[in-house]
């Protein structure tokens, strides 16, 4: 685990870390160094690289990461966003617990895709099987 006294970084400082050799993300108010994790990320290295140096809060929660992913994320935390920049991060004012918070991202895509997949699977399962020659 990290020191109880975390370093603080500005959005400007985080933005400098958008390279494969140094890739940081902002998730809620936490700063995460994902440089050594990018190749292991199940979503692919490219996805992590594209988010490098910026606020990835919305994407992180929209994807719906598992508890294991959140525990791993805690190990990658290197600091916190400075107070001056916390208000600049959309929808995170007053929220400092980036691991336990699970905001619900409403909208059609939050439920329509799982339902469509379930209907498609049911149709395939219950569709009549083609009969071979008798």
C-alpha cells in the first residue's frame, strides 16, 4: 500500500503522462500510474493508452469494472488530484472514494444491450433445428 500522505497532482501534470513510457489516468479524484499494467489490461493496451493523461472516470464506470479490478486499481494509485482541479472533473465534486463509489450510469445502453443479447440467445436456443434428410 502507499504512504498515508499521498502526493497531489494537477490536471496539467497528469496530461504530461500520455505516453507508453509513462501513462497516468485520473479516476474520480485519484491519480493512477498504469504504465506497467497497460499490456495486461483485458480491454487492451490501446484503450489504456488512448486515455493516458486525462480524466477516465466516466469510461471506467461505464464499463463496469469488477471488484477485483478495483482492488488492483488501488495498487496503481500514486496520488490525488489537487484541490484546485477537483472541481474541473465532471461529476466528482465532493467524492473522494474512487474505489467504493459505484455511480449508476443511466441511459438506454445501460440496459438495452444486455436485454438484446439475452433475447438473441433465447431465440437461438429455442429456434427449431434444421432437419436432415429422412
